C-alpha cells in the first residue's frame, strides 16, 4: 500500500503493529539495565509520539521515569541537516547524578544525538544512554552508536510516527518512505 501526501507518495516501511511490538521490546531492554533514578529526555519535535509510547511501555515494565524535553534544531525544515545543532529549549530538570535515556526519532548524521549526549553529560548526568526509533544506515558525521535501536532503516527519507517534512506527516501511525518531490 502506498499513501499519497502533498510532498509525494509514502511507501510504508514499518507498520503501526511492528512499531508497537518494537517499543515494548525496547522498554524491556531499557528496564533490564536496572537504571535507578531514571530520567527520559525526549528530543523534540520528532520523538514526541515515540517517547510517549515508550514511557507508557516503561511503566508497564514497572519503571516510573521522570521526563523532560530538549528541543534541538539542525534541519530547519529541510531534508538534509545544515550541519550545526542549535538548542531551542534546554532540559529544565537537574541531571546531576541521574541516569538518563535520550529518546530520539531518527539517527542519521549523528550530530544531534552526539550533541545532546555531550550536553547532558556536561549537565552532570552520571550515565547517559541513547534510544532511537530509526537508525538510518548512512555515513555518520559524528561517530555515535545508539544503545537501543528500534529499526535499522535504508538511506531514504522517512516520515510518520512523529517524523515530518515541513511539519506534515507526523500523524501517520506508521513509518514510511517519502518518495517524489517535497
């Protein structure tokens, strides 16, 4: 099935059911690390749906993490990163001595995730792990490997389940490849 959006056709890659199953497994994997005093930091905007589902799954695993948000920008609405990461909203919680899991929607260049991890370590977090929904198989500009991965993805532009192009397609319950112009 291919959906059609205003920016082109959308070829489904990961169904809503596959995502739900994978989120539950990620929560089990995170819970298995035995992290005390857990703080989840969601990278906005793209991770908001994934983070919400993951936090509920962590609750089902018996965890009660605190959550905070960081809003970083490196794409500015384009399909390719501009190469610099900017902090639009920083974490408000005190991270000193905390175990932190950064939740992000997609890992491609690595700049955003590496920047976020360094920022949270500098803020005093004792242990910072990373969890990405989609690990796009492209060369990294920053050498970082996520601790938890939802799906390995081919080097295509993906939308849905929180990920977007010009703030469109976030509402899709699946992850799909955006083909055509945009």
